[in-house]
C-alpha cells in the first residue's frame, strides 16, 4: 500500500530518526541506500499515516518486520511486542557486544525483535565490523 507523505512530514521523520534505521541503527549515509518511512503499527492492521506512527527503517528490517507488531520470544515461546522506535529507547532494551557489531538484547522479550527482524544478519555484521574499524560505529 502506498500512502502519500508530505515532504515536510518526511523531513521531520528523518530528523527524528537521525537518518538511522529505528531497529538496527544503520545510518543511511554508511549504506548509501535511502531508508524507508515505515508504519510502526502497519497500515494493513489499521495503522495511520501520522507522525507518531512513522519512523525510518532500512529495507531488510522493514521487510522482515512486514505487518508484525509482535513475535515469539525464542526462550519462552510466548508472544512479545516488537521494539517500538518512537516509544522505546534503544539503549534501554539493546546493547552492542564487546566487538560492537552484534546487537544483544537486555530483556528476553526483546530477543523476539532481534530474531524476527534478523538484526544480526551476516552481511550487516560484516559491515558493522568495518564501520567499527574506522570509527563510524556504533552510533553515538
């Protein structure tokens, strides 16, 4: 579904997100691929195209998320809400491993987000390792 987004609203979302994916924190200037404006609560489930329901996401995170708003936590087998980039603070729920290239979750329920969105996908981890070597990662 394609919904019209005013230039002003898109610029506000980009500014809010600091040009980074709300899930994996990839910076679009490092990937050279524009980020998508995504509906945190998907349009297909009734989500509205309003400021508070929009954020930036890289294409892989957006595609893995799809219309999900929750996922199964691997350890418990129970449904857990996905990370909400407008309401949740990333560093309260996630951190970087010692090498600063793998996302680790601070709570069991957030493991569902890491797994569902494949936040540690192989190619992204390889890219993060290179970004770390030159001081571009992790984001401040």
